[in-house]
C-alpha cells in the first residue's frame, strides 16, 4: 500500500494526487481508490468519482430522497441470481429524469399505473412528472448540475458537475404525477452484477422514491398465443405460459398497464395483439400494445 496526498479532506473532491506532502510531485495516471470510491487520474487531473462495485448498495431495498437541482447516482449490486429486476420509481409531481444502465445497455421506459407506457428518446433519460409542475425544463436547457452518489445512507456530493441537455423527445409529462412507475430489466447471466441508475432533477428541487428488486422469475399465467382481434382471441385456447410484472394487477390477476413477457426474466415482451387468458378476473381477453403493456380487457360473447 502506497502513501499519497490530496489537496482536500475528501477524496471525492480532490483535484489531483501527489506523492509528497508539499504537493509538488504528482502521482502517475491511473485508477485510485479510497473509502469505497474510485477515480481515474488522466493528464495529472482526477476525473469524476464512482462508487466501487463491491461497495454498491444491495438490491431489495427502498430509498426515499429529496434535494436540490442535481444528478443523483445509485449503484446497485444485483448479486449472482438470474431473473427479472423490477425497478419502482415515483417522482411525485416535480419532473425527474430516469436512466438505468445494465451490461452496457440503457433502459429508460416505465409503465405508469395511471398512464401506461412512458418512454423518451432511446438511450437518454426519460423525464416524467406532472405537466403543471414543469419548471421549463426544455427551455432552460442545458444545465450544469451538481453530482451526488448514494453512500448507503444518503446522497453525498461528489464535488463535481455535469452538463445536461434536455430535448422535447425526452419529455413524457402527464396530467398528474405518474405514480409508482415500473421498469423491468432482464438479468440473464451471473455477471455483471452492477446496475447503474441516474435520477436527474433539473428543477429547483426534487424528491423521489426508488426501489430495486433482486433478480427473480416473474409470475406466470396461462394465455393463448397472439391474435389479430378480440373475436379471434375468444376462439383461441390458453395453451401458452407467459409472465407478468404487475403494475396495477396482483395476486394472479392481470391489471391494466401490467408488463407482459414470454419469458420469466422479462427479456422478451409479448407482441402487439389480443390474447385469451384465465388470469383476468371476470374478463376473458386482454390487449397488448407494441411496448408489451396491457392496454385493454374484455369478455367473450
């Protein structure tokens, strides 16, 4: 273990690393770690701070957070189990952006219990919240936002800023707050185990609840294969086994805006069309949109 010196009391806010206490000889470029955070030094300057994977927050918990403008990072350790990871995110009224990254793939679509599927432009954060609480997010873009990292107890400042541009294609505001929205991420291999989440508050203040489940098989239900209309679905037989991530449904009964898949890991969404099922209470058929979201139910004659 080597001894190094920094120019602040906090490794996450230091500007560089030196090999002497007089701070005249800089250490070599590379990666450095202290107190559960690692940073890259490039050209003699420290880059942004990131929580170490082994220090990531275990999956299965719920976090309530509030604060000012900023980008809030949450790294979650999903462990080695396989299955669907269900993220529950409630931004309340004031709009927030959400972006999840797992295994180098970005996820930004959620299903709202009030409005259904909400997804902005691919690869970018989707901003959800109440239209009446919009602070002029697009008009005020770009933003220089302070960065925060969750340390297991609270979001702590990294002492850095990032420039964020927000376009109209990222906006998915709704009449009221979207409620407790659901995102599903498939984990189909033992590694990687690290899930990166970003929540972006561009308005003067933000508050949100977030929970990340550990990977597990989705609930199964009986269904027919896809049909072109409800009449055809009524003539079909529920010979298939499909899987659901509940949004408004529960306890073996499908609900409006639930997310449905052909596999237990939530990797393959059901296709656009109509299906017959025995798992919809008094209803016989359900309709799925192009995002794998249930958008209607009905009874057969």
